[in-house]
C-alpha cells in the first residue's frame, strides 16, 4: 500500500521539476522599443547654408519661419515678415538717415544778393518824387542885400522836411523787407547783405532826386526886390536820414526770420 501511494507523489514531483527546468531554459521575448521619430528633412540650397523647414511639435504640423536670402536674411512666415521680439524695458535706438544740409553760401545766393542790391535802388525815383510833393516849402522874405530870411512861423518846416523823409524811408524799408522775405528760394545771410546795401543806396539816391524835384517845383522868380516873399524849396539838412530805410528793411526781414523758426528758413517747400 505504501508503494502504491508513493508512486503518484513521486511522479508529481518529477513533473514539477521538469516544468521548472523548461521555464529556466526557455528565454523570455525581448521588450519592444517604441519607434524613433525621424528628423525633419532639411533643404540645403546651393550656397551650402541650411534653411529651416516645417517642424513637428507633439501635435499638428506647424510651419516655421523661413529665411529669405534675397532680402538680406530676414525671416518670413506664412503671414508675412516675422517681427523681432521686443524685450520689455530695453532701449530702442532709432536711426534716421542723415539730412542733406543746404550750403550757407552758394553761387545762386550770391547772384540773388547782387540782383537785390541792383534792383532796390530803382525805388529811389518814386520815393524822391513823393517827398518833393509832401514836404512843405518855406516862405522867406528878401532882405536888403537880396538874401533870404525865413519867417519865424515858417522855420519849423525845416524839421517837417526831415521828418517826412524819415517816415517815407521807414515805410519803404518795411515794404522792401517783407517783399524780400517772400522770395523763398533766396532766403539766407547773403540776401540780408544785398537788402541792406540796396536799401542804403536807394535812400541816398532818393535824397538827391527828391531835392532836385523840389527845386524844380519851387523855382524862384527873378529879379528879386527887397521885401518880396518867396517860397524856398524844401531841403534835407542831415545826411543820417539815409540809414532809416536799410534799418527798417533789415528789421522786417529779421522779425520774419525769427518767427519762421525753421532750420533752412523754409527755402524748401517740403
């Protein structure tokens, strides 16, 4: 009975040992590795420099910026040129193209100044004629020696003649200064020199021509007898009156230039 019971137990132990031996000999299957993603293809142009193409970032396909070599290497994307990232708080340096400055002295400005100095004296003729019409004559009495003696009430006309020419010269200077400023293409320092020289010459000629016109208008009759009253032509007894016209001309031009405030005095229309 013991031998009959021991045989099934020995048989089961032999099968268990055989099963363990088979499991130790049979190799386990190797672990499978996940497939590796292939790198994106890079197009290489003729010059040998790589150009970045589309890249995949764990999701849908995104087209990255491409470098355009035709416009100096600026990056462009699907929606147009890519803007550079701005760093907060960083100083941005804005460079402007150099401005073209006009020369202070040029041949055209020199010719313009000479033209002004030659044309402004032409106003001496109407200025002298107008003064000879506005300046009052002085009544004088013929003395025993045939000399002329001014009446006491008429002696003040000597100041009236001088003041009339000063006022006419001031108005003429203002008008000439404003008219010269309106010549936009000739604004500059040489124009001021031509304006002052022309106005000074015009005032000098106006004095000479005005006195000549006045003497021709108030010609004295002859022969004179003592006690006769005669009108003496107006005259200018001070030579400093010729500085009034150039002074007011330069003043008008200077005020207009100061009010302009532009670097080139507005010579260019744009």
